C-alpha cells in the first residue's frame, strides 16, 4: 500500500546502539501499530497508538520506545539494541476500532 | 490473556487440491480478520467476519465464523500457485489491540 511507508527497508547495527525505525502514513488513520515478526511467533504487537500523543504497550514492549507527536508518524526506537531484537518489523495503520489494518513493507533489522 | 491458536502451522498441497486453515480461541471473539502474506511481503487484509455462523466467499476462498464465535476457518478450493503464502487470523475483541494467530504457511506444488 503506497499510503504507509517504512524506512529504512534494511538495517544492520551493533548491540548497544540506538536505532529508530520510521513509519509514515498518508491516510490520516487514527490507529497505528508496530509489530515484530519472527519465525514461529507470527506477528507480535509491540506498541500501538489510538491518536497523536496516545500510545500503549502491546505484547512485547520491553526494550522499545515509541512516540506519536503527529497523526501521520509513528517512530519506533530501540534504545540499546540487543541480538534478540533481530527481526522483521512491520508498521500498520487502521481507520478505526476493528477496521482492517494496512501494513507497510517492513524493515529487516539485524543486530550483530 | 487473549490467545488465538492457528492450525496447521504448515501445509503442502498439490496444485488443484483444497486447503483449510483453522483459527481457535478459548474465549468468545467479537470479530475475526484474515490476512495473507506472500513470501517476502507484508500482510494484506482479506476479510472480516463479525456475525455468529457467518460465511463469506471471495472467488475460491470461503471464510467461516463459528456459531459460538470461538473459531473460524479459511478454505481454498482448487489451490493455485498464486495462493502460496502465510495466512493469518487476527482478533480484536472490541478493542484496538489486535492479536494475530501464528499463521499457516501454505506451499503449493505444481
């Protein structure tokens, strides 16, 4: 979907570094989400947001920080990256509660 | 907490055979969504079921929601190579916190 973009698409970094993954949507959707996808675990929710300045923890929030100062942006920061955070990260947005989610193309993050 | 079990984890079928994946919950679901993720791609929304016993069709795909709203299934008739991918169910239980099943990876052998 062209309306939601993630950057970078690929990132390699070292343990202990801070990393920020960007997510931008052009639909003005209220809800935004961050997931990580690992083999055998499907999609696990990290953080979600119902509107600007409203964020909440998902299933696996430890080690991650989010912010949402503007409706269209929802960056995810790994404050001190660990190898266990190597994963594919997807950002998604939805118009409202129980509405379909629209996913970005993902960021493949490797932490050495 | 909420948990959605999806079976099978993997399925290999010959092209032309049928395929079914099941999504089960121990609690009553308010609704269920289905997504497809092609290899190397991102999840794409397929359909949402809301009513007890609901059945919806999209060409060769048939989606069902159980009478007790605790399970759902996706059935593909006469699979094609374009059906390859991972199929996920997701539930929200009336909140905006989506919980995804672990997915069923479908491989279609030509």
